[in-house]
C-alpha cells in the first residue's frame, strides 16, 4: 500500500491529479473527454512523461485545467510540478533581460498605436462605397427631385403638340 501520510509536495503533479481522479471515481477517459484531450495525453500527464507532449506552456496549461477539473489549487499542482523536476516542465518567465524587454514592449506599444491610428480608413471606405451605391440606385431608378421632373415635363409638353409643315407643291 502507498503511504498517504507523506506531504502533497513530495508527490508529482501527475500523482496528485491521479489520486484526485480516483477519489472522484473517474476514469482516464472521463477526464480526457472533459478536458478535450486524448487519453494518451492524460496518461502522460499522470505519469509525468512530458516528452511526448507539445511543449512546456501546453503542459502547464493542461495541468492547470486538470487541477481545476479536480477542484485542486492550481498553484499546488504547478508547485509540485516545479518541485518534482526543476526544468522538466519549463518556465514561462520571459527570457529577455529588463532593458531589452522594456525596449521590445515599447516598440510593440508604438506599433499598436500606429495601427489604431490607421483604423479610420476602413470605416471611411465603407461609408463612401455605401453612399456611392445609394446614389447609383437613386439615379438608375428614375427617382429625381420634383424640380428636375418639372423641367423634364415642361420640355415634353412642347414636343407633344402637332406642328403643321407645308408641303412643297410644284405650282
């Protein structure tokens, strides 16, 4: 039998999660279905074999989601992961030093602000296109203002009267 009296931090995250899963009487398939993971991924998490998993960030995310599902503190599970094998899962701490990180972040902020300043072009183009479509529809539908219709009607009345043209006769 296993010694249950050992502290939780002496166990790896997979062991802690496996015990919680068994406490709920869930199968590996149940956990995989709830987390939208494959059974092999859940088994790898429980066994601590992270080599076949995508990467450290994904492993930490999978462990975090598994801990939430089992209603265990995420910090406790991730803390045991760091204690179990330092560097085994990896870190999410930025690799750049302070000055390089600040410089990179300031450039990113400038790029975002420049991009926001150009965001007015798309709505303006859309408005112009809609306005052009409405004007074209108005023009081709024959609906014109009454002043234009009056001018056109007065011109039509003059052409509707009969004009008599004398014929040339040879007298």
